[in-house]
């Protein structure tokens, strides 16, 4: 990495308590984006801990090294969980937190799926099943240049229905890309359905392993578990690593947890305040907005 | 060093010159057999067109210029959304080379017929579309295609020279091979050879011909098109593509834009897949051999009796 003045680097949380506090702020931002047009709140809350952890503890990237070819890459393949990414990036000063207020405004690029015009977003997504392939290209080039940096691709479990994910899994293993890590946000729900009731994915770790990957399964909401999962990568030299993070849609806000009908939500301002209170330890929110089928 | 004689030599020379060039294929190696010699800059992903395009986008994000290869129909159709979303949207310099486009899939059948490829590729904003007439033209165009920072689609051909080329290749420039006012024949790709044959027949019959080899369909050479459209008694759009979305559509768009209403004869594949066979038989069956093209143009100029 380029030597950059330490003063430019933002503070990165070190202790689990700091990570918890950051994740709480990220979740609050997500809830505040779920009004005035709404957002994919359920998916965002499910991967908030993962993104907070990756950007705080794992990824070698900072606002001042975004153009450095030696940085680590994170690609958000599922895409619709972008409020959690934007909130994490904003909290870590990749761009001003105030910019989140531009959500859904035509004057900015902050909408329901990622746009790489926003600092920290490496590539756009929204169409499922693309970014593992894009990650392969980035990982290939890093290897060509003899770099030691890594590529992390966050996938949704519903996204694993797409054949292109498994095509890319075959190719990544064939290319022996051990600088590539797939992180599956395994919340068990896809849009309106439970994955195991629609197109069952289990045994998921065995699937990755049979495709030539190493696979670790962890509690995606436990920073202690994540410490273990993301240490000593790659899990096996010469093989890509999959980390299946068991998560819960809506995590952190009981009224939204594990609800097939709370994938996308456009709450009233009053509901958002109630949900924020609930996030911070208040009682269950009284929601008047009906759950929505989106897809 | 002598000029490259094959596509493979041309690409190898470019890769030697330019560190950014990486060669990719979805296990289609017929015309790049020796390129594994590039070592890690040759990437064969297997029969995975979508992953190849996504990976090409990733490589391009890192500053590479991937030149990717697959059969044209699977490249442009199976991987279409990856091309449109991962290459087209961010306008990454990925060069898509489609093998056996147009009639060149010969006897493979409709699955392999890339005869809507121009339509779908030129629908992507910023995508350049190149249709060389023969191997010489492809080889001479390749350095400019790779040097361009735009995404590009190339209809591959290994054909022997269609004509004696008179103009060096430049992106967006057509080659005008005959300049007479009368019938303007507009074409691209290997059909140029048949167009030249038709031109000779017509000339012998006293019909003056203006013959344009488009070379680049996007961006198209509008001044060359306007020259051909304005002077002609009859304009012929000749292409191995469905009627919709190819050169005929480009000409129609140009006419509307410039308020022109020339008489146009469309010689193309209409809305039908062609009968699979060897190329000479396909040309005859489709009425696209030089002789049949000339006859069809003469018919259009002097219609025979309906009862004949």
C-alpha cells in the first residue's frame, strides 16, 4: 500500500464493544432510509454486522487508499442490502454521513442498488449472480501482478438460485483463486419465501466444498465467530474460501426479524422512530404499514 | 518484423506490445490455438460465457484490456445481460470477439446462428461494432480496436480477401470501393465478396454501382452513408443478419434523421433462420451469391411481368 499519513486514516473500531456500537449506528441509518420511498430493510439489517466487521477488521482499505491497486476489494453482489454498505462507508468516513439524506434523490446516486459513483463502492450490482464473476477478474489481475490483496464478494442466499454463481464457483476453483472469498448472508429468506421451502440450498457448505472451495460456517451476528472465520485466510492454499454466515433478516429489531413480508419496507416517519427506539432497547413497534411483496 | 498474417499472430503481437492485453476464451480456441503461450495472460474459463464476461469486467476494472472469444451467438445472447450490465454500463474496454457470426456457422443450425448480434450489440450505449470483410481487414483493424477505450464487439472472419482493399482501416470509417451513381450497395462482412461479384455483373450490364464496405457499424460512417443514399436510384442493404436491427435499420434511422426517402432493396435474412448447410449452399439458398444479388437488383430496377 502507498504510505499515507496516518492522520488521514479514519479510526477503525478494534474492540467488539466498539463494533457493536458501530453496528447499532449502521442499523439506525438503515431504518432511517426505510421511509420516503423505502429500502430493502430486511436484507440490510441481516448483513449489517458482516459489513461492519469486514470494513473494520478485515479489509485493507481506507477512504484514502481507495485508488490503491493494493487495496482489498469488497463487492456487494446481492446489491439490495446497500443501505448497510452505505451506512458503514459513511460511518467510516468514505463519504459524509449527511450524504445519506440524499437517498432516492436524482441529485445523487444513492438508491436501492449500489452505484460505484459513491466512494467505496467498487462495482454496481442489482442483477443477481454477477459479482462473483467480476471478483474472479479482479482476483486474476491481482495474482498476475503478484499482489497479496484479496477480493471479498458478499452474496445473498437467495442469489444462490442463479446458475451464474455456480458457474463462477467452478471457474474460481479451476483458477485456484485463493485470494477470493465468498461471504454468504445466509438469512434463510429470499424476497418473499424461505429458501428451503422454495429451492432448498442445504447442505450448502457441502455444495461449496464439492465445487472445490473451502467452506466455514459461522454465526454472522457474532463478532467472536467472525474473528475466527476471517482469520487465517485462505482456509486452504490454492482454493477459494466460502464463509456461510448464518444471519437473520431484520436482525436487531424484533418487529422485523425473520419476516418474509419485511424484505422491503417504506415506513411512516412515526414507525421509523418507533423502530429506532426498539433497536435501542425499546418495546415492540406498532407497525401500521402492511408487509409488502416486492418481487 | 513482417505484418501478421493470421488473427492469432496479430493478437500475439499486440499482447507483446501491450501489457494490458489479456486473452480470454470460453473454450473456443480454433483461431487462437497458440495463445496459451501468453501464460497467465491467456485465460480459458471453460464453457462459461457469463463468467468470462464478468471476469473480463473485473480485469478491465484493474486496467486490463481483455480480448474475449466465444461463438458469436452464445457470446452475444447467453452472456448478453453480463455484457450490457458489467461491460456496457460502465463502458469498460472489453473486446468481444464472436466466432462464426452471420452465415459462417454454416451447418450448425439455428442455435449457432448469430444473425441478431448486430441488433443486440448496437443496442448497448457506447458499444462499438466491427464487421471486417475478411481476415486482412480484421488483422489491420485489430490494433485500433484494442487501442480504443470503448467496449467493442467484433464479428470474426478468417475469410480470404474479399476485394483489393483501397483504404486503411479507421474506426467509424467506411471503405468506398466503387463511386458511380446508380445503384448503391451497402454491405459489411464476408458478403462484401458477393457484393463485389454482383458489382461486376451489374457493370457488365451497364448498371453503374456505388459499393460501400461499412467495416464499422457503430459508430457508423454517416457521411459515407449519406453520399451513397443521396446519389442513388436504388439503395441496396446487403447483410447476413435478420432484417431488423442491422444495417437496414441503421440506414432507415439515417434516412429519417436526414429526411431522405430513397428506394431501398433489403437483401438480408428477413425474419427467418437460414437453412443449415455449407457456406456456398447457404449463399445460393438465401439468394445471396454474387450472381443472385445481381439478378435481384436487376429485377428491382426493371421488374419482370408478374405472370412470368
